């Protein structure tokens, strides 16, 4: 008895477990998951939607027919019909099956009444002179009428719904709520291999190991090594993160699932989690394979609710974390992800076991830039004058996309100039086009504005030449550019540097304020053209104090930290308001000292300033070689005069009192201008002659605010950019 009872209970328990397993597996399919056992299949949902739409459509058509019929016909009693017949109000009567349709003599509503067995009705109609007839039943007409009335609208609605459902299923809307949007690439479809990626040798090496692991798992498993579950590519925009992922797809002999992080997110909660489940289910079926999620920060942001949470994004992230923990590394499933905001990612996503490797794809160095230029130039015709190393040296801070754009712009310039090959001149011109835009040949400046811009740019160049810690001048121009620059000085370093001394940074600040100093010395006034210079000088001075510990007052105290390492480079203060005010005072002190140094250098070499400025006004664009030739010639002539005991044109008193009448009287003698030219009123009088209007109107202020990019470099000035990456 006891054994029979136990046997019965055991059978009931087994039956119950089997039933539960069947219910759980019932929903497992392409769009389902382990938690979808109670959900009806998608086909049943579609049929149900079509049935509901059909019923609703029929009801609407019936109501519409009833309403339209009530406005044109009206039911009356048989007595009312006889009364109208006796009063001679009826024009004709149509005897139909089950009813009489009455047409009155007065046009308007048609009446109908039920058929009554009345043998005298025909005699009454004849006596009243009413036309009457009996309808011959025609089922064909009724069927056609029903089809036209009911079936055609239904068919039309079904067609529209079918089209809309297919569109929605493909776009991930309501009907495709859990549909996976990943794109599967085969080896030959991307057309990109590691040979097409240059300047990122360390990143390629790390990914090459992963690809080799997928292709030859045996030699790694012998020693006990496991395949990394994930690799996170981080770096600034344009460095080649997505290109590296495509190269992995081209190198690996495995399926490659590629999608963006934003494709997981929809307006409905739970959509992203469903798509993550389906993605991993498909990937497991095709293992070994690679999953690449671009811009993973769209779904991988920290789950800190301090700034407000997002249920959809958090559920998607939780599902991604669960899936990355759920698969075995031996299955051959690898996750690649790319982002330029690693600081916002959730810490649970970054730990080993999920993303085991963090591959930094940073801005290329000098050798890397040369390699990138060679890769992009291999299909472009180049002449013998091309020196890619010189271009790479002039583009410090450039990323791969910038260099590719420069090569393309150079090819376009060569075709525009009627040449069959790209020259070195085209490449340097393309660098300028990318940085400051094309030349604005239709922009005509007045003579006074040309003098101001010329002295401004020569002030930058001369200060740079007079300081031993500055970079050599490559080019000076006063030709306006489309990005607002009225002129600029191009400095090219002799070699790439990764560290900058305090003296070099201070020299760079002096160089930035040299343009404004030249304006004050020559014209005894200042313009809006130094806006960009002031911005660069302020940024450098603040970095010296708050980041580099180059201030005697604050010492080695970190007062700022980068808010975003790879994007805008914006810094956040980590100090009190009182300390921030003291920082501002220290920044102003550093800039004032630099400005006084720039004034001193230019006043001591005023003759060179005038001679070079006159030459620049005449030529509009001069090279660094021409600039240095004039400078050395002027310096030699001044040295010969001092050796002969001849008083210099600009004597020592001019250094101490630059705004005296002596300076005002002597300066016009050197440049051949009128004595009134330096006065502010003269500048204001000539300014309206320009097409832009007054010299100080908003448009001119905007254009002159970017009047000089003293150092042409994609990552900013070299002396400015390098210290920001000096964390040792």
C-alpha cells in the first residue's frame, strides 16, 4: 500500500514537471525566450489583429449604411400609406419582397412600409393613377452589391494593414518589438583587413590575438588559455575604432554580427532586453562568432539613479550583463564594443569576465600618421615632390579621418589646378583647407585693415622667432579664409614632442599675445582680432596652474580634472569658490607677464616688425624662409649701425614709452603711411569702405575673432596639445 502510494505520488510529480517544461519550451523560438512561455505565437497575434480589424470594419460599414439610409428613406405604417394614396400624394409604388417602396410626388424622402395581404391594393392604385410594378428578384445584383459594399473596403484595409505590418516589423516598431536588427557580415563583405588599418599597431596586435584564438583554439586550449569574453575599444572620434572592428570581420573566418547601441532602444520598455536575448540566441547558433556593438554608451551608461534613471536602458543593460555571464568562453562567442565615453559606462560592464580587455585607440603619433597617410595615398597619384613625413609633422594631433580627408582634398585641388598628380603644395593647401577653410578671394579688406592684420600676424611670427623655446614659422598669410580667419601663422615643429617644459608653454603664451602687442605698439589701439589668441592663452595659463603644477602659489595641486577624456576635453574645477577666484587672479598674472614680454621683444625689434609687415602687405602670403631672410637682414643691418656708432632708428626711450609722440612720429616714416593712420579715428573712418561695414559691427567682430590661428595643428597648437597628454 505504502509503495503504491509513493509510486502514484512520484508519477504525479514527474507528470507535473514534464508539463511545466513543455509550457516553458512552448514559446522558445526565434522571437521568444525562456520567459516567453505564456506568450502566444506571433502568427496567432497577427490573425487575432486581422479578425478584430474585420469586425470593427463591418460594424463601421453597417453603421454608415444605416445612417445614410436614414437620411434618404423613412418607414411609415400601412395606414399612413393608404392615407397618402387617398390624398393623391403618391407618384409611384414599387412592390418588393416584404415591403412597398413609395415615391411621393413632392421630391424629398422616399417612404417604405411592410407588405400587407390586401387584394384591393391594385384596384386602389389604378383608381388613383399611381404607377406601380413588382420587382423581379435578382440574386446576382444582391451579391455584387454586398461585395462592393462590404468586401472591397475589407480587402483595401487588409492590404494597408499587411503593408504597414511588414514595414513595422522591419523598423522595430510595435509589430517588430523584439526583432533583432543586427547585420551579419561574412569575410569578404566588409572589404577591410588589418592591412587597411595603420597607426594603431598595439590595437591591431590585441585584436589579432583574438582572431587567431577563434581560428586556432587548439593551441591556446592546450596551455589552458581561455578566449576573452569581450574587448572594449575606446578612443577619440575618428581614430578608427569601427574600422578596426570591420577589419576583424575581414580577418576572422567567423560570422560577424554588427549593430549600434541605439538600435536596442525603443519607446517601449522591454524592447531592448528582448533584442539582446534574440541577438545572443542567434549568435550561439552560429558560434564561433563575433558580436560588435558600436557606441555601447547608448545602453551601457551607469545605473546611478542620482541623475534620474531610465527603465528601458537599465533593463537592456541588465539583460546584456546577464547574457555576457551566461555563455561559456569555450563556445567561441566574442563581444566587441566601441565607445568614446568610457567614463560613463557602468562598472559592472567593465569588469573582467565581461570586457576582459580595454583596447585604447588613441591619436596616432608621428610614425602612425605617416603610415595612415601612406594607406590613404596608395590609390592616389603623387609626384616626386611629396614628402608625407613633412605633412605628418605639420598635423600633430590629427586622427585617421582627418588625414584621409586631407589626402582627398589634395587630390581634388590637383584636379582643379589641371594636374595629373598630387604635389606637396596641394597637400599643404589641403591641410589649410581642413583647418581654416578655403581662401575668400572675394573678400576685400581696406588698406587700414590689411595693415592691422599684417602687423598682427607678423607680431606672432616675430615673437616666435625671437624665443628659443618656440617652434619655427612655416607660413604667414593675410588672405581671409572661409572659417572666419583674416590671417594666420603656421608653425611646424622640428620634431614631435610628448612633453613640454614650463618655458615652452610660457613661450607659447607670449606668442599668442604677440599679435595684440603689435597692434598696440604700431597703432596705439587694439581690435577684436585677438579673440582666438586670448582664448588659447587663457586655456594654456589655466592648465599650467590647475593641471601641471607650474604655479608657485598653488604648487603641485590638482585643481581641475577632465570631464571627458576623449571628446571635448572640458575640465571641471575641484576646488572651492575662493580658490577658483585665486586661480583667476593667477591666470591674469601669467598672461600680463607674457604680454609685457611680447611688448618688450617687439619694441626692441621694431624695425624688423615694420619691414616684414610691409613685405607681407605686398605679397599677402610669405613662407617661413622669406620671413627669416628679412629678419636676419634687418638684424644684421642694425648690428652694423651699432658697430659704426650710428644711433638706431628706434632708440631705447621708445622701449620704455611706446606711446610717446616720438614713436608716433617715427613709425609712419618707416611704413610710408600718413601720420594720422595710427589714430583710432582714422581707422574708424576707413572701416566703412569694406564690404562688411564698420570695423566693430557684429559680423566683423565674429570674423576677426578667429582672425589668427597662430599654430596650424589639428589637435590645437602643438605646445598646447602636448602638455595635456603628459600623464606619466
